[in-house]
């Protein structure tokens, strides 16, 4: 997701039975369960239950291309194929989860949210606090047919076990980009990035944490300067432990500050602001969790054709975003049918073409014709190939470390 959130669920922790203190990739908790009528249905019965219903899809309203794809491609597809009416609701994820928290607190059994675009800390918190319905993914025919069920990102979200509570939606990867006509060089590691900032004082910055892109940048720097991702995959979610482990990165980020926009005394509030600053020439470098941001920007006339995408030699963080179902969804059958439809090669291909999001289908499970269709997609100018991206892809941090890192950054980096 493009927009990072604060964890707003603490106000209703007392309403749940799950423990919040998960640590490491092997940890898990279970949400409270009630009798699930769908569990005893065949898929044909689920389809029948969903026919003629409306499914609400809640996700970030700021992603114009994605919402256009949902409304102009997915909506008519599910209407024609399944007689389901799709209603897309743009809302920040913190507001979505706050609404679900309020529902939970008030004892709501039938809410207004069906499907949620979610991942990372948000999933970890929502699942742990009983705000999601599941497990459900084992019932989806397209999950079994087209998704690699052994893949790490099918089973873990930011190192936290999914256990059937969300289905993959799209893959993303953190990238940098600049205009080769202005700064031909592309830094390939943290050391070169510092040199790049020194050569362009005041012309580089990153969004203030907890913005999702800014936070991803800091996590990449942590991997670069603190010994790689393996060091953090089973780390205790304790501030003192994390603080000690990331000190080389904190020192690096402080060293970077004098050469950043406004000398690192303040940072832009969002990735959208940084994008605008880059587009108007205030900055000479930008970053995104969409690996095809440059192609999209060139197509939309926001970037020149001389823009180029690059990653660090040791890799950049990649993750998957997911679709979950609200615990009080009024149309769980319709939600399952919609999610199953989005997992189809046909919809994944249109998402790849129109939204330039890496598909989640397993290439080895596709037919020759399907493989050819995916391979023939023109991803535009200034991008990296899927092969290059995937060969430079490193895993995300465990979800419970992320807010600790963000707090330490706000205390020890800004203005330091």
C-alpha cells in the first residue's frame, strides 16, 4: 500500500482475546471465531449465495490508476461473470481499521465493509484483534490453481503468518529513480547514496516516517548498513534490542541529514509531496514502492523520458499487498467470489497492464498462451525488468519491528 498508517487499534485491545506480542516468523495468534456457514458450502453454493449481491471494496483512494482499474475493468467483469455489483470505496486504511474497531467495540455483527486492501502492520494488528474474517483462502479455486502455495509471501506478511486470513493482491518493490539528463549517476549502495546527496546538496530527501515509502527507505538503509535482512527476521520486538541493532543506520541517517532538503531538520509529510517536489525540479531523486512508477509518470506526462529506475546492488525490499475480509462483512460469500476473480490470470494480467503492478500468479502454473500474454506486456520506458527486480528483491521486516524503528527515527534522526 502506498499510504502507511499509525496503529490505531490499541484503544480496543481489551475487546480481543489474541495476544499482541508476536515475535519472529514462527509466531502466531488466532482471532476469535464463530460458526462459519461458508465452511460447509461447496464453491458452487458460494457462487449461488453471492449472485445478485453487492460487494464493497475498501482501499486507499489516492491510487488513481488502481481505483480506475477496479471500477472500469474488475467491476464489469464480476458483474457479467458472477452477477455481483462492485462498490469501490476510497478510504485511508487507518480510517478503515478505526471503523472496524468501533464496530467491534459496539458489538456490531453486520457492518458495511466487505473486502479490505491491506498488508504489513495493519494486517498483523487487525488479525490479532479479531477484525478479520477467516480462514477463507483454502476455499478459493484460483488460489489453489494459480498461486504458489509454498511461496514465503503466500504464507507470511511482513514475516507474520497469514493462516488463510488474506489472499495476495499484487506484488511491489521499493525502487529509486532520477532523471539521467540531470544526474546521470545512479547510486548503487548506501555509501554512493551519501556521495550523491553531497554532490546535490538540498536536492534529495525522503518522506517523514511513518509514511510508507519513507519508512521503506529507512528499512532499506538499515539492511544496507546493519548486516542484511537475516539479522532482523527473528528479532525480539523490544525497543532496546532494535535500537542497538540499528545504530549504524541511525548514525548514517544523521550523517546524511546536512545534505538533504532543509538539512534534514524537517521532512516532507508524504510520498505524494516528495513526488510533486521531484516533478517540479526541487529534488533530483525520487523513490517509490511501485517499481513501474517511472513508466506511469512518463505515460501521464509528469516525467520526462530520460527518467531511469534503479535499485541498490544488494537489493531493495519487496512485499505483497493482500485482500482480507472484514470480520463483520455483510456479504462474505460475495467477498470470496470477488477475491477469487481478482486472482484469475485474466484479472492479474489486466492489473499488470493497466496498473503496472507485479502479478501474484505463479508463472509455472500458467498455460503457454497465458505466459505469452504476460511476457508481452510493455512495461514502458525507464523501468527495470521483472528478472532484475526479482533478483534484487529482499524480504520485509517483521511487522512488529516497524513501528519501533519509526519511533526511534523520529527521536534520533529528525533534526539531528
